[in-house]
C-alpha cells in the first residue's frame, strides 16, 4: 500500500506543480469569502466589534470546513470526473481495489493540500488579526477530524459511484456541515450536548477550538469520544463504499451514468 | 495453458420495469498466444460479456477465471489482466505517457522501479519515446490509443481484452494496431478482441466467436469458418473482354459469365474445359472464391433473427 500511496503522491504533486493556478485560485477565493463574511458581520454589528475567542473559534470551524470540502471534492468529485472522462473502470481493474486507491489518493492529496490549508489559515489570521495557538498535541484531535472527514467523503463517494452526478446533492451535505463545524457544539449541554457527540467531526473540532482558541488543556475523555466518532464514521464510509461498489457491479453501471 | 475461462455467464438487467437478458449463456476458453474475435451486432452482449470476464460487472450466474483465479473473488486475478475499453479514455490526459505508465504500473501491482523500466521499454516499442513528456491531451488519437495499449501491457498480463481497439483511428493507426495485436499475441498473451471491422477480425483472429441476443451462435477457428461457408467455386478474370462466341460456349457448358470478363465455375471438373475455351487469351487471375467474414457474419446473424 505504501507503493500505491507514493504513486498517488507523485501524481498529485505533478498536477499541483503543473497547474498552480488551481491552488492559487482556491486560496484566494476561500480567504476572500471568509474575509467578506467577516467584514459583513462587522458592518451589521459594529465596526469596533471585538469577538475575541469567538472569532478564533469561527475561523477554526471555517478552515476545517474548507478542509472537509477539499477531502470530499477529492474523493466524490474525483470519482465523478473519472466516470465522466472514462478512467474509472481502469481504476477498478487494479488489484488494490477502489477503496484503497481512493483512500491513498485522498491521503496523498491531503499531504499537499495541507499547504494550501495552512496558507488560507494564515491569510485569514492576518486579515482578521485573530490569535490562534498551535500546540503540538492538536495533532490528535486533528486526526479524529480527518477520520470523520474521510468517512463522510466515502459516504458521499458511495452515492457518486451509483449516481455519478452529485453536484446538486453535495450542498445538502456541505452547508449544514458548515453550520455544525462553526458553531461551538462543545458548549451544548444536556440532550443537545449528547446529540452533538454523534455529529461527524464535531467532537474533534470542539477539541481543536478548546486548544487553539481558548488555550485549554486537552480533555482526554472528549478525545476518546472524538476518536470513537471518527472511527465509526470512517468505518461506515468504507463499508458503504464497498456496498456501493458491489451494487454498481451488479447493475453494470461502473462506467458512465 | 488456458489463460481465460468463462463458464455459463448470465446477466439480466431491469430496464424501465422490463427484464432484459443481456447475456444468456456465454462460455469461452482462450489459451495463451491465441487471438479470439468476439463479434456480434449492437446490443448482442459483447461488452457485457467482456466486462463480466474482467470483473467489472457481476454475473448473475456462472464464473470466470483469469489464469485460474476468479476476479470476482480474488482481486489478484487482475494482475494477469490488461484491458483497452471502448468509450473510455483509459489514460489520464493531464499526465504524460511516461507518468501514465508509471502510475498504472503501480496500480497493477508493480513497484515504481519496475513500472518505470517497463514503461520506458513500452514507449520505445510503441514508438512513443519522443512524446514521453508530452501531455496525453496533446497527442493524436492514434498515439493515445497506442498509449492505452501500452498501459494495458505495462505489467505483462496473461490476458488482454480489447474492446473496439481501432474505433476512431485512421488507416495508418489501424494498421499499426493490427501489427501490435499480432506482436502481443506472439509474446504469449491471450487476446479477446471485439470489433465491428470484420476484415480486421478476419486477419487477426485465430478463432471467431459470434454472439447474438446474449448467446453464442458460432464458435470456430477462422479458417474453418470461412471454408465452411465457401463453396468450390472458382473465379477467373480475363485481361480483356470476351467475344460473344466464347461467351456462348461457356454458357453452354453451364458456366456463369459476368461483365464479359469474369467467369464463375461452380463445378471444379469444368475448369479445364473453360481453360480450353479461353486459349490463348490472357488471364488476369484464377482463384477459389472464398466467402469473407462480413458475408458469413451477415448470413449467420440473419439466420439467428
């Protein structure tokens, strides 16, 4: 599988290097959208509004939402493009199987996209004068968010494998997710708080907000919950993708629509 | 050695609340180095059959094996298979030929170094070494198809499936593909080829399989199939037009004359009487009239209807 990962990484690097405008456009558009919303919010409330760690929390949620967008676009969007351009069946002729290929592709893509994410984050920090803290321990809750993101991406990917076109369906998932990742679900109590633990990625995102915006210590119990959340969604995503693959082969619809 | 086996493959689809039996009962064996042409009218079940053999469509019943391994049960079978599929690009247009070969080589089970070496050798063999760093979208259709072949062969498979490999290619590129197919078969690969260009199938295939409405209606070695449908008629063409006296004499012995120059002798025992009548006129050629695959195919398909 390491050979496959490096092959995907080489491929991703070639395209990253050969088509730099796509990355630049991505960075500019994503940063501009957030800054536009930020200025809009400032205009509506008060031009001297001080959001403090609330702004930091929203930035973390927004950047993570962008990351999730990238992951989903890479897997389900990639699948759709492969079906349209006619290379999807060649991937299914590999002995590795579609799940491993798309997973390694996703990880390879992320390895390079992380650079874009970091640049976007720092542009937003500079524009909004926000202050975020980056302790090394944040890697652990970040991994839980990634697990959930990939699981979610594979769930959408399984729909893409059967329907081949998911452009209209994608906003139905992505915009509610923006809402869920930017609001501080970790502060919900009672039933709402319990419900929040079942939403994909939110426990991990909450932990990242605690570490980076509120400068709190890592809560180990919440970290365990975040890992369980991430692993469950990841396993669900892989399972549904395999089911979709079997169904696509049964229906004879791997290629085309 | 049997490289590809398919046994009683069946596939039914539900389309607009109707059951459509795309493949009813297809069984096929191909040995190493053999080229089998899989022919049939549109909608006969060729592509569905091929994709079931490749593991891309799950058969409702029956099984298939590539070098003894079932691709639906064990993905390692796919290490022995290469395919150029119709209606697909088969390669990434944003990458160069070398990058495509290295990528797909790893996907098919090689490590990067092996994929690189195999890729370089294939680029040279297919005459693409000067274009190895050019993005595929900038190559001609013929070069793209040659690259698709190279990608199918990068891991030295035992079986190659070619679904309409000459579709959309010009005459020169088609001739190059024919040479490639012969070379691939000569290297020991079993080839299953589908095409609507029957002259290509006739020239390349060791065996012809004709499918119609999901069932195989004929399966014979190419020579045997053509002999079976060819009679004993001889065709003689003269350099110049025959005079009326000779035409009358020929018609009297029961020989057919066409356009006053072409003579059809249905009874072989008459051939020397015909030569006596023709003396001393110049002959252009004399040959035994063989049916061609197009005529045979149309006849069989019509009978099948």
